[in-house]
């Protein structure tokens, strides 16, 4: 007879789905592949429908499997939006920092996605920060201010990232986990215009999954 000492404690296992949406070529697949496989590819391959990748992480005594669902940004795939969002705990709304029209589109992506799933935590992610910092200061200021406005309206953290240069990729997923499990993070925020914005403390705290 085995003693209690020898008993193996079953680890708790959790599956969490995260949806990644936004216009075509904003860098959704690149972000997902960079995070999961630490690979960045300069070549563009259009996502047809939905791509998905899994990543296992450990949080204290819990094994978490993140299922990342990346929806092709062409409008023809909009019928697959429920697959990418309905069971998601967090929905990443991506736009390309160098194409303001992709930020404008976030409003419509938000409306449609959160019409399907009100409980998810939204996170606004500006991509291609490496190209954005080459653009003029006035443009950077305008985009940053517009993002903060959207963040307030959507109650969403804002993060500027670059998959090409690994900027704010790991941190983004730390913030996602912290928001889902309502954990405190000590990572400093970045709010100066021209820097890769990282504003998460005051936003994304009131959604049901995060409570
Ligand atoms: N400079 C730069 N280019 C990037 C970055 N992230 C993605 N790209 C490029 O942008 C293009 C589009 O990237 P994807 O990740 O395929 O974009 P997507 O949003 O998945 O596109 P769809 O499949 O059309 O929805 C590719 O050529 C990428 O290499 C980045 O951080 N910096």
C-alpha cells in the first residue's frame, strides 16, 4: 500500500482560447508564430480562414494550454469570426501602426467580435513598431492619442509591438494571463509618445472573465 507521501498530485489543467483579429496583413500570423515558435518570416502568406497554434505555459501549479486562433483579415473570412472569438477569453485587436486605416477598422472588428462575446477581454495591439518609429513625430503622436481614445472607449489595454524585433511580444502574453486571472503585474507601463506604448493597468479589468 502506498503512503500519502508517494501520491502524485494531479496538476490542474486549463485550456484558454485567445482570438487574434484585424485587417489583412497587419501581422496577426507573425505575432502568433513569433510568440509560439520564436520565428519571424518576412514573406507574406495570406491566412485562408483560421490558423491556430497551441502553447503550453505553467502558472504556479496549473498547466495552461493557450489556443491561439488567427482569423484571416480578408472580409471573405468574416463568417469564421465566431470560431475565432466566441470561446475566447481574450480578443486581440491588431492594427498596423503604419496604416491608420487599419486602426479605424478596429472599431468595426470590436463591434462584431464583442457582439458575439461580451465577456472577452479586448487588447488593442499596434504592430510593426520598428517601421512606426521611422515615421514623423506628428504622425506618431496622432496615432498614439487615437489609440488611447479607443482604449478608453473599449476598456482595453494598448500595446505597441514588433514581431520582427521581438518588442513587447512576451510581455503582451504576460498581460493577457494577468488580466484573465486577475493577477497583479509589476511590469512598468510605457506611455511616452514615440516609445512602444504599454498601458494596461487601468484598462481591461471589468470584463466578466477577468473578475
Ligand atoms: N517590419 C515589420 N513587418 C512585419 C511585422 N509583423 C509582420 N510583418 C510583415 O507584414 C506582412 C503581413 O504579416 P502577416 O502576419 O501575414 O499578417 P496577417 O495579419 O496575418 O495577414 P492576413 O493573413 O492577410 O490576415 C508580412 O510580410 C510580415 O513579414 C513587424 O513587426 N515588422
